[in-house]
């Protein structure tokens, strides 16, 4: 290349994809999943759940200020974050399971990027028309009033959807009705407005313009999925041995043409803009819209459905020879998927077990070691402890503290004359506790004595304990 020649561009501009409308069982399934998932996302913050006068009545709430996560009747405290970690592990194992069994069904049906992109394409189709009309509008060089009107109407609708998306997200972190009023009146915290602005902009851009680029370049899952799939995974594929050689000629008894008439219906409906007939591709999200389009065309020309279908690579040899494929359940229930199912179930059962055995009252004990002990005027030895009492009930509860150890020791509560403290509803209460051993007794003279601190909810008899030690002069 001479110095006068420009360097070749290494960047190819994105060519927008305009999927054609299609109908069929998989498209209907996607509509149902989209309606259900969007309904759950937008409506959940408005569901009420009565937990008592001292607790929030929002069914699902991430209360960051008080460090609580409420999910209907379940309340997760900060020290119980292992529940959230367990749910994340279950989500990962579930993704592995479904990918191993059915390919990228998560990406094709329930991924937020897919759901919102489907919604944005639906809006685009309502306003600008189906594929051919949108293509003509895109290729139209002249910026006339009609094109401006359609584009502005579409973008405003997208922005409203993005605004609703960002608004719904912040409602999960505060009381939804109260926050809605504050947002409208301008009294909400700046963080709420900032979060809504960011989510509105990202939803508008990701669903309206980036679309398949997010799946191809930003999402790591297309590059990981190959490790989750094998020759028995059911995924969308093209029966090349039946469809080739493709062509538009008339099918006769002597014709050598396959069933594929090269109508491009499978390509025109694909939201990723790929041709499934080229084989398995990283871009394919297994949405199965190409199956609906191809089955519709096969019915029109009088050919059997299933030229494009969910299939496993292990069935290819049998199908080529005319044998029936394996039963679908043999592909789904195999050692790999059963292992993922077992692990997923094991984690789920463990979380349920931990949830049902956890106590409604808890305590932690932190000995104060500066100084290690104090000698009182009467010669007795005193140790100091910071005891954190947790009351998970929706009302204030009286907690009685006691100790088990040497019978000569006694317990005292700072600021209180007795051994009972009232702990407010649904909170942690820090109480300073003193344990005193009389002069010239075993605990006061030995280096360390084991002590167990008990708490009892005197309203219902629930108890909990923590073990610690008492330090005497022997140290």
C-alpha cells in the first residue's frame, strides 16, 4: 500500500436489524413471558404485606437505611447475607441446568435485555409498521415531516418506558407510594433522581439502539455457554440433510431440491440478524422465532414441519439415515443435567432448612478487654461485655439475661436495676453487661472461667445463648 492510499477501516458500522412480525407457539410463549416478567417487575413494589405497626408494609423491600431485605413474610438481616449468596448460587446452577438441557433459553425468553428489546421492537412496529415499512423509513434519505413525526413519537415512547423502568427500580428501595409522591413533588433524595436518570438512559439505549450488540459484545454468556452444552443439548438447529440443496424451484418427484425454498423467512424474523442455516453461532439466543417462521412456510408449501427445530447433535446420524430421534426426555434427563438439578436442589433445601430453624431472638457477646478485669472496692472481680441483642419480632420484647457457670458469679446490666431489658421491635440493641465474681472465689482467682450467657424472651419463653469466658486475677 502506498503512502497516498488511506488505511483500510477496521470498523464496520452496525447495520440495524428490523425483525419481521411472526406468529406461532414460540412467539406466543415469548409474549406470555414478557407480560409476566414485566408485570412482576413493575407491580411488585406496590404489593402490600402487613408485618405489624413497627415494620414496613411493602411486600418486597430492600431497606438500605436499616440494612434489611423484606420478601413477603421473610426478613433477611445483614448477618444473614448467606441467604442472598445461596440464592445467587441457585440462580447460577439454574442457568447451567437450563443451558445444558435447552441451550440459551434464558437469553431467548427471560433475559431483561431480550424482554425490553422485544417491548421496544413491539412499539417500533406499532408506530413505524412491519419490517418492510421500517426498512423503507430507515433507507429514506429525505428527512420529511412524516419521518420526523414517526421517529420522535417512537423515541418519546421509548423514553417513557425507560422512565417507568427506572422508576420501578427505585421503588424497591423505599416505600413505593411515599416515594412516588416525593418524586412528583420534587422532594425525593437526589440519589433517586440520579438512579432513575441512569436507568432511563441505559434502557433507552440498550433496548432501542444497541439491542443485539449487547448480547454479542457486552454479555459474557455467549462465550461461556459452549462449556455448558454438549451433543445431547436440545437447541435450535437447521436440518441441513433435509433442506439442502435449497432453491426456489418447483418440487417434483424428480427434483433434487430439498425442502428449503430459500424464502429467507427465518432470517427476516431473527432479532440477531443471523441465518440459522449456517449452523450453530455464538449470536443465536435460541428464541425459536425462526422455527415459527419456517413451520408456517412449510405448511404453505405442503411440507412437514420441523425443518428448523429444537434438536440435538447426537440425533443427526439417526435422522440422516431415516431413523427416529431419541425421546426428548432422554436428552433432558441425563447425568449432566441430573447433577445440576441435584446441586440446585441441595442448595435450595439447605436454604429452606436454615430459614425455618433460625431463631427470632439472637445475641452476640464481645468481651471488653481494656482492661481485662476490674477489681472493685470490696475486692470482687468484674468483667465487662458488650452484648448485642436481636429482636426479630414486629413488637417490643422483654429479654431476661442470666449466666451459667460458677454459682458465685452474678450478672449486672448497665443502666438497669434488674436483669431484664426491653428490646425494640425488629432491631439490634447493644447492652453493656457486667459479670462479677466475689473476692477469694474460684473465678476471681483463676485465670479463665467458662461462662454461658443466656437470654430469654419472657413473653413466649424463647431462649438463646453464647459462650464466653471470665478472666480473674490468675491472668
